[in-house]
């Protein structure tokens, strides 16, 4: 929960945090389930219940972004984030420049889920050539492998670009487009798929309903009879029906894709994908968010970050026996049913006389391998100690070590009150108030070299505890940057999330939180914001403010952030909606209009008699987690919600 909470005590207990990314799935061999795919349409039986119809927008694949940079030896490199590739495929990457020889980059190799985040290197030492295009090819060899499957627009002075999927045939270069409907009739036990598409190579194309998502491809559930594109590359009203389907379309976990080759070409006899497996069009099959409880009663998740092999690291607090204090925990595992009732690893901070503590945001070797050893985790949070100076409540902390077992280091951090080790010697406490002190330092999230969070001053200071002061702490420089928005350091500004853009050596970050500094004064209602930050120069971009559903919500706050293709997903708390996921597109470093996806925890089976508290705390891809407390109970629980189509 953020500054929307009314009481200082409530705010301290419910400070929540940050986000993460990347889940992996294993592509299994192709296998068709019961029920044949036909080209006939199934009519509903008289008196039958109406079919549940899902309308899909088919997106061209692959999708993603690239960002150019230079190595320490001044060689041009590119950081690529893509999904929708053939699982395990390898691709040649070139920068084609008119009138010049192409610049070759190292090979781009997709994971078994079809997505990739990688830094590609070249031997080119000059400036970024304007007018060229970065091209991702279908493979690494000759023939069809040389065909482009994605490319950027013509390069200008920008470093970041979106990739546009293309299909090359005798008709020229096109971008595939399509739409589909999928419906289930429970009375007839039929599953019906209708497809319209254009921009494809003429001929037959394999198509399937898979388990997983366009971002994390999984095994085939239903094999459609091959779809035929006419001489103009169009598929018009192709209907496929599966019979004897006893289970309805789930709320999430299915996606539809159309491949480049036909069913005889896309896989080897052993079921391994061939070069013709390449997905052309894809859409997640959207339904209502699935919501269920994870971990054990009293364990509250506040942060998440992805790891290798499909695992995630969860951070949070575990309630102690007295119910008023907590201990920080770590959890390594997968976000699925196996997390329900799972035990966490409670850590003991190595500080004197700790009474209560919690972790908020983690970071992993997956994202920052140079500073986080393999198998270890960095986690930030806060603790209280009976040995703290008089009046000091929360102190910040940084942990680096294993998820469980002995070892690990602990560092206590506190915002300097009088300008020591701060950028520009900016003071947290003004000179006019000599008795001022920092009473709370709470670290919310970490990535790269940075930690972000909030600090509060002695309540005797004007604004007091509820002033809202944001900080950035550079762990390598041991330097603090005190955030100033709307002409004030006390503008009800909170920093809850951070994302490092472009890999671990990048100096570019995106910050997420909430602030009242969006108007003429710093005293208005709080709005969520995103803002760019350059670690090297200390420069901030212009904050972009958001209200829930882009309407007149009184207060809105971003609680965590994770990068996804085309932008960012944020878990959101608002006076108008207790929990939601917001997607904000990003183009050339600029933030676009948010798309909002409410998560109805209150009306879910988790709250049969209502819930007294619901929050949104952490985001990982299209998954969000938060706190819920059932009415009449004092025991907190953690829910996991998956938002379809994101």
C-alpha cells in the first residue's frame, strides 16, 4: 500500500514494492488431443447454453525492441529483447546500410520458450550509421535462412527501436495481420476457431492452440487443419471445429499461433522445430484473470524478480507468533500451483536488537551477474531495532547472499540528514530546523547499482511523517540522490520500483511510484508516475503522470515495475481499484497512454465473505501479487493473479 493509506502506522505496516521479469517454458513435442479439427461450423443445439466467445487480435511475430550502445572498447553492440521466435532457433543479425557493407553482430539464440534477452556484439567501431536498418534473419545459413523476419525502421539519432515483423515472399515484403474468434459450446462439447489473416505467403500454414503464451511458448493442445492463404496472401473466414472437448477455455494459459510452414514442414520426425516452425501470427487467448492463494498464511509477498530456468525470487515478510512483528523471507520457485502452501526461507538480519523486519524488492544474477554471484540474491528492505537512536523507527537494509542456509552479508543504510554523501550536498533536513532528523529509511527496490525508496522526517517538521520523500542510493559510489519534484522534496513522492534498461552495464533506468507534484502545487491528489533516470549524469527525465483508467481517480500509485515487449507492466493501487495491472507502451524513451487491467480479488473465491484489505504489491510479466485479508480475520495472505493478454 502507498500514501493512499490514512494512518502513519498503517503506512509503515503495508509498505510494498517492486517487480521483475522472465518466465521460461519448455516446448514439448507436437501432439493432438482428442477430437478432430474439421472445416465445418458447429450449430448450437436447441436450448443449448450460449458459447463463450473470445475475440483475438493476432500480432505479427517476432516482437520486441533493440537498443544500441558501445562496449568499453568502443565497439557497436545492441541489446535485444524479443519473443515469438522459433524455440531454440539461432538467427543472423545485421545492420544494413545503403551504399555500405553490412555490419554483422553475434548470433541471436532463442530460449526454449521462444524469447530472448541478449547483448549482441560487432567489430564496428564507428558511430551509429543513420539510414540503416537492423535486420533479424530467419536463420544463419543461406536460402530461406537469409529471409528477414524482423527489422527496425530507418535509424536516426535514437538508440532504442521497436522491431517490426515482416514476411518475405514472391509478392514482396509484408507485415502479417489477422484476427480470430474462439468459442466453446459446453452442450455440444465443441471448440470452434475462426481465422482471418492477410500478409502471409501464399500456400498452407500450420496453426495450433498451445499451452503457455506468445511470450513463453509451450506444447500444442489442439492442432488445426492447415490454413490456406490465397494468391494474395489472405485467409478468409477459415473455420476449424474440435469435437469431444470436455473442458472449457481456461481463464489463461492458452494461445493461438499460425506458423510459416505447413504441418509437414514445421517439425522433424522426432518433433523438433524446423526453420519453417517460425510463428507468423500469435495471440494469447484472453479470459478473466485467474486468482489463487500462494505460500502460507501470514506470508506476504512484496517483491519479485526472475531467475534462470523459469524460477523467480519472491521477497516479503512472514508474520511472527505475536502477530504485530515480522521477519524477512526469500522464496525460490515457480509461479504456479506448486507455490500454493509452499514454505519460505526466513532470514535473520545481522543487526543489534532487531524487533521486526521485512524484505521489499529483490535482484538476481539473471540481471546483474557482475555484482550478484550465481545462486545468490540481493534483497532490500527495512528493519526496526530497540538499539536505534531515539525517535528513529525504520532503517534501510541490503542483503546479499543465498536464499537459504548460512552466509550472506547485511548492510544498514540511512538517508543523511545534513547533506553528507548526497548529490549536490542536498540536505534532507533544512538548516532552519536544527532538531530535524530522518526517522525512517525504507528501501523498496533494487536493480543494477541502485536502490530506491523513501525516507520520512521527524513529525515535528512541517508535513511530518506523511511528507513523502524519495531517494536513490548508489551502492558503488555510496552516494545518495534526494528526489525533488514540484519544487519540493516533500511532495508526497514515493519511489517503489526501478528497472535498468539495456542490461547490467547500462546507465539508463526507469523509476516508478506516485507523487502529488503533478499540479501547480505539491499538495494535490497523488498520481502514479514513470520517470527516466541517467545514473552517470544524474539527469532525470520529465515525469509522466497517470490516473487509474485514465479517469478522475482520486489517488493512484505504481507499486512495482517490470519490462515487457513494447513497454512496462506496473502493479497499481488506486482509490478507484484496489489492485490492477497497467501496461504503458514506450517508444524512443517516451511513455505512452496506459492500458488498465483491473484484478477483481474482492469478487474472487478468495474473499467469500468479503475482504477488509486488498493491495497490489509486485509484478512479474503478466502476473501480479498482493495482500488480502478476509473480513473478520486478522491473518494476511498472498494472492497470485494472472492477467490474460498481457
